[in-house]
């Protein structure tokens, strides 16, 4: 995994970055785990980087830096929004920056999903880049899948602006979902097999009951004949 430290993004750069993600979201949010889809997402991030570099005189930004910075902005915005929803006393929660407001607006219609063990929360700050949250719902301990948004729940990355290779992050989500889906199907198969065995047991029990009744009838007939 390649890493490099990006220089500080100014407030103006952050706002331009989010506007760029909004402009090229059709590429950046391309769904799929194919090389073609991954290439489209990289091209979208590169277009945002080109737009940012042409509009500012600051350091040249790479597509990896732009990608991670977007995730950091959305992560911080989500964390602030969660703090604002908390009740009770204490100091007022921090306000969203203009870039964070744009990021929340860009992801306003994304579904709220649960994490799974081994996944990561967009609200937890962890060193480096964590594995992606898995997009599932859990009802009565039964997992079910949701459509996977490419920029929905973000990976937790530190404010050091560590950039990552394209092999890390959202591209890993479909594999996690396939594993979960396979496990869910296996559990359903096992449950169906248990129900089948239970039904067979009930059928055998009914057959034994019929035999018992038949034997009791024959026994009564013999007793009547002997009288």
C-alpha cells in the first residue's frame, strides 16, 4: 500500500474539492468491482484533482489525495452531525464548515446502515485507513443486503491526509458482502434442512402412533374373541 503525506487543504480548496465531486459523481460513484468501474472512479478523482490544481496556486494534488480528503471531510461532517443530535448539557457542538455542509448535501439520500464485527464506523477515528463498513441491515438477527453506495459510509482516516492506493477501501466492499451473503444463504440452507428433519420426524411419529392404535385395536378384538 503506497502512502504519502498531503499538505494542508485550505477551506477554499476543500469547497472546490466537494464541488468537483458533485460535478463528476457519475464517475466517482460508479458501482461495481470490475477493473472498468475502478478505472472510472480513478478518472473521476483525477478530474477533481485537475479542477482543483487549475483553480489554485497551492501544491499539486494527486487523485489519491483528493479521494482521501473527501472521505475525511465527510467523516468529520458525519461525526459533527452525530454530536449535534446528542441531548443533555455541555458545550455546543462544532459547526460544519462550508465543505462539510456540501458533503452532507451530496450524501443526503444515502441509507443508514449497520456495521458488522470486523468492520469500521465512520465516527471512529483510527490510525491509517480502516476496512470499509459493510452495507447490511440486521432484523431479528437475520442479515440482509442493501445496494452499496460508493461514497456512502466513509472509511475512517486520520487528519494526516494519508493517501492510499486504489486497492484499499470501497473496492473491497463487494467481497465482504458476497462473504456475508454466502454465510446467510448457508444458514438458511441449514435451517431448511432442520425443518425438513423435523417434518420427517413428525411423519415417523404419526406412523408409529397409527401402528400403536392398530395394535390396540387388534388386542381388543382378541380379548373379545376369548370371552
